[in-house]
């Protein structure tokens, strides 16, 4: 491992690591703009120039390999002059429009200029402007603010797998933009808003909606697919204004797809369910169930739960069905399986990122609901309704009328039921048929955990208070269970998790409050078995 | 006049044809090289002291020796025929009038460092040189001098013409490689150097046309002969391209180290009309300018470096007293800012800024402090860029100010050009 000295501090770098990476890893910040840890080095911005002993000129730290015995200065007079001059050059044709720029407050150029720049520009010539060009519905391009770092070009080409941007013209007239002035087509183009270190590429959906310093951000999960991308929900005045990626090397690296970003739209969607059918809905629901339980007809109750729900929701739904109602008609709609590797991989995002399963918790649903002796899928439930095997149905965040595939048959089957209750965040054709509708919180309003396709338990955090009278399914279920005379004492998702940890195989290490940021890999059943087997019969196995 | 080597055949009718070339002993050097070991060829060129004629003067044999013997990817030779530096016009004549010498030199170079393919990257505007190279390659291919198993030696050598698309920066070796690969011509970060990772990722040597044209002569007449043609460490002759206010501008092949004064006054017949010499750019527009009292200097790499300038490509631009130095450097700055590839910040923004300030000074809108501002911008550009294009602008700007500062000051004080108004076609914006 090469040992080098940066600003008088001796550090050890990894073999082949750049001076910049080594410095950053040791908490020494060398200003940089074109460098991005997940993109190829291009060395064009010249912000990270440093003085290296014996080198005749300043060297870019992003493109210089750390070598044994190197003596690096990042704050020498020569370095500071070069850094200041690079910033001065960058501002020559920059409109200096921070007050009306969406990047304001999270702009690296702005930060570095206030830290290293000059009070006044020496540039006394006319600035040139670039034409406005619409690059599609997700990203807004303002070429005047561009610093030509080419991060966008490199992201699209090397990461997103769609080479859509390139450099045009030369010299100070160089522009960055799409080939043939076409709109961006990449399903990952939204990342350009974060990839761009300045205000040249910003998110169209977030335009003029909020200031970074006036917003709060909660680290949560994208509900859009089985990957379970880590994300920040940015809120202001109890409204989620945008979803941006949060780093997770095991899951989504630094990326989030456009569809995932758009999932915040469901929070304020017109068809959101905010109030129950009647104020007495819970009592009514409990009343129907109590009547059946008292007649010992709990088995005639069907329960359908969605893999969109959290592990906590699913666990208490199972507990209600099995222990309180006493039915085996507990079902969920399994998510689509995906043959492609899960990653994260170094191949283009198009090859692995967005999962075929559009629900965030199919793995969790399988782990929790399949751990009962008997679980059906939604289609069996429709058939059970047709045959009269069930007379009542509780539907949690699903729409069997649509998902069954035959609307008329499903509608007819559900119409035969004595009682249909839907607990959901949004109105659906199934909800239209229900006697009772109870509002469910949206993903941005819930605490809980999802288990992603890879078997990683990750935390969903409420970013805003639940809208209207909506709440998490586990709360609804607890309320119903209490009406039915149970002594359940679940007051938080954390309390539910303590029971999950003791009851569900693989979840024994789950602790809601200490769940690491990068999530927790499930304890694999075969691993546990193997460990047990090795402990008990070590020799026998070896003989085989 | 001294011995002519590269230009010896220039006067011969049909000098560009294979017959003419072979009648004059052409391709015997290649034949000889193919009987030697590749290392022996490299040693011979090293011993001759042949230095690159593109501008930097790097020893050619040493460059070849940097190429690793074993490589996973194919090795390549790129012949740099992008000749774009203002004032330079030597390689075009070599390609037009003696293309087979370029091919033969390229074949020997490839044999020496183990490449089988050479690309000659020809400046896009060089239509005739390109046609001549194509024609010569067709002839050579027909005669078994290019292609599989050349001269029955078992050695494969192929060569292709790659037309440039009109960017000065493609004369920089890594930009040339990028462009040769079909990409936008932008210099790459170094390291890795082309000798390790070059064209299509393979080890690559980039040599100037003139450099390679010397190789057959060195093969035939020996290293010692070549070295003795010029002063120590500056062997051979040099093709000097003289332009500007001399009576007889043109290409002159002279021994390395010929005095600049001799070139201007004896070889080129002195300054036009009754005019007096005012300034000389000795080695292409990026090299710092010299004043009349400095021209008693030997035109070789080391002597010019000693007085703070460079031999560069040997392109001598002569200016008499009718020349406005501010206008001259403004024009050069316009060229460099226009030719900046736009990749790295100091060159992209700094060169345009330099040009804007110069346009203002020449146009009579100079401000107090402009000259120091120019020098500081140069300081901030020079040494901080990916490739030497930024330096190529900063160096002459500094040079002009250093040697002719009073003229700049006069422009600012008198709010105009003492020599006359800025002619309209030049007075445009930085866009060029």
C-alpha cells in the first residue's frame, strides 16, 4: 500500500487509488467538479490541481495515481491561485443567476466560489449566451450555467447505457446537449439533476418548488419496484417535493430511475382515499368479523394482502387472519420473477436496474405470509368466493377486480360476497364494490421495513404525517383486533418487528431501531441450516 | 548551398511516382532494414540523434524504444500530417513531392518497434497531399512494398490515409489518436502515454512526417553521417518554412543550426522593399517572438531554447516595421481561442478572454491594467491545461508583451492603433 503525505499528513492509499480518492477517503477535501466517484475520470475541470513534489507542473489529483513517498500540497499558494483562476474562468460566461436557479444551495460551483473565489470578477467583456433547448419532460437544460464537466455525457454513455449527450462546437462556444436535439429517452435521465454539479441540468418536476435549505430530507425507500432503492424524500410544509437517490453500494449505488422519482405523485393523487366510508367503519368491520368468529365461521373470511405493504403490515395481517379470525384463506399476489442478475453491476443500468416485479416487498410477503401453513394466491380467493367457500373478504392495498385478469368474472364473484372491505390508499374498481373502505397511508407516510428482491431488509421512513384519516395497515389491523377483544399492544412498527424477529425465519436479526443505513441481509435459511448441520454432524458431512 | 536530403528530389519531374523514387534508390533502405534485427534499427536511429520534427524535438529512436515488445493489443504507427500551426507548411510538400519517402520511413519505423499498421493522419484541408499519399500507397501496394509479406521478408506492413476534419488540436498526439479512432478530436489525459495505451488501446508511436522521411536516409548513409549534418545533439538538416515580409518566402532545407540571420538575409534575400525587420517568430506561431537584435542565433532545438524560445516546426514568420504587434498577436489569439477543443476550463475560457481583451486594445478600447491582466490570464492558463494548446497561446502572448510592451501601452494611451484602424474582417467577435 503506497504511503503518501498530503498537506503534511501521512496517509495510506489503496493500490491504484488516485490522489483525490485517497485524500477524500481520509477526510481531506480537495475541491473537484468533473470528478464523480461512479464515473470515469475525465480531468477536464482542473479544480483538483495539486502540487506534487518533483512534478514540474500542477497535477490533477483525480487523474494522478497515489504513489509511495509522494508529497502533495493541496493548499499551497500555487494551488490556491490555480483554483481561484479556474473558478474565475468558469464564471466568465456564467449568468450569476443563483437567486433564480434551482441548484442554489446545493451547487458545487456556488460552494467553491464562496470558499475559494474572488470577491469581484476581473472579466470586463460581454458574456455570451446560449440558445434554450428543451431536452424532454424530466430535465431542464440551461447551457449558460454549464461548466462543461461532461459528467452528464459520461453518466448517460457509461452508466445509463444510452449515449444521448455529446459536445458540440469548440472553445468557449462548446455546448453540451443531445444528439440531433432529441429529447432524452433514458429511463434514468432524472439522475442528471444530481450528476450535474451545477444548475445546468435540473429536475423539471421540481422546478421552482423549493429551496434546498428550506427543506427537510428523510432517508427512505423508493416503493417503485423490488430493488428497494434508497432515497431521500425532500419535504417542505408537509409536502414531498422530490425523491432523490441515497447512496447504497449494495442496492442502487447513487441512482434512482425516473419512474421511481415520479412515485411521489401518488401521495397527492386525486384518487387518494383519505376518509373511511363512515366514522364507525372500524367498529362495523370488527362487528362483521365478530359475528362470524362467534358462529365459528372464521374460515369463511378471506384476506388478501399486497406486497406493497410493509413487513409490519403483513405480519399483523397474518396474525389477525390466523390467530384472531382463524382463517387459512390468506393470500397475496406474488410479484413477477426476474431472470436478470440483481446487481449492482458495472454494466449499463438498463441491463439490471429496474426490476420486473413492480412491488417493493414481494420477498417480505413470501417470507411472512408463506410461513403460515396455508396461503393462497388471489386467484384462488376469487374461486373460493365463486364456490361460496368464503363469504367475506378483506382486501389490503390490492385490486383483484383488475389484477385477476377477467373483470366481469371477478366483479361477479366479489358481488356474491356478504361483505367486502377494502383497506387501501387509492380508489380502485375493487374499492368501488366494497361495503367499507378504510384509508391506508402512502409510502411517504409510513414507518416500516421492506425486504427487497435480494433479501435485504431496509427501512421505510415516514417523511410527512399521514394524510386525512389514513394510517398504516398494521395500525388498522391492531385497532380491529382490539375491537375483537385482543390484548395486542403494538404501538409502533418497532414493536411489531420484535415479534417478527422471534417468529419469522431469517428475520431473527431484525431490530427496527438499529437497522443499518445500507439495510440488513436476511439470514439465509440454508445458511442457518448449514451452520446447524456443521455444528451437529461435522464428520458425517465430510465423509460424504 | 548545403546538402539537400529531404528536398533533393523536389525539382525532379514526377518525383511523387514510384518509378522516379526507385530510380533514385528508393526502398533500398527498407530492404536493408528488413535484413537487420528490429532492435538494431532502433539503435541506429537512436545513434543518429534524430529528433522529432513536429515541434517538441523528442529523440525518435528513444520514442520507438518505449513501445513494449510484447503487447496484448496490436501496435500502431500514427504519422502526424496534421500540420496546422500557422506558419508551418513543410510536411505538405513532402507528401506532395516525395510521398514514397514517407511510406518507406513509416515501414522502417513499424518494423523497428513491431507495428504492422500505420495511419497517416492528414490535415483535412490538404487535398493534393492526401491524393498523392493515396496514389503512392496504391503504387507501393501493387509493387509489394505495402501489404502482406513486403519484399518477401515475412513482414506485414499496411498503411492507410486518415483525413482530418479541420481541427488544429488534432496535431496533438492524443487528440490525433482520438480523431483517428473516429471520435471528437480532444486530447487525452497522460498518463497513460500513447507508447503504452494509444490508438484503439494499443501501443502507439506518433511521428511527424518530416521525422519519418529522414529514416530511409539514416538507414542508407548511417547514423554518424546524419549526426554530423548539424551541431551536437541537433543532427540532420531541417526544413525551414519562411513566410512574411521577406523577399523570397518558401521552404528551405538547411543544416540544423543555420543562423536565423543568414536564413532571413542570405537565403530569403532580406526584408521586402525598403522595410526594416521588426520581429521574427522562429518556430511556428506558438513560439515566443524575437526582436532584430536576437536573430544572430543558430536555428536548432537547444540554441533557441537558450534564448527563451523554440525551434518548434521551423516555421519562421518575419514581420517588418509596418506590422502592428498588437494586431498580429490578436490574430494569433483568435486562432488559438477558436481552435481550443473546449474540454478543459483554463484553455476554453482563458483563450477567449485573452482574445477579447486584445481585440479591445487594438480597437482603441484598452483599459488601464489590461496588460497585466493579460499576463495574469496567461499565467493561469499555462501549465494548467490537459494539452499544450493553452500554452501555445499563452507563450506568444507573453512573448509579444515582453518584447513590445510599449506598443501595447501606446494603444491603450492613444485609444487606438498607431498603425491604422482595425480592418473590418478582423474586428469580429471571439467566435471567429
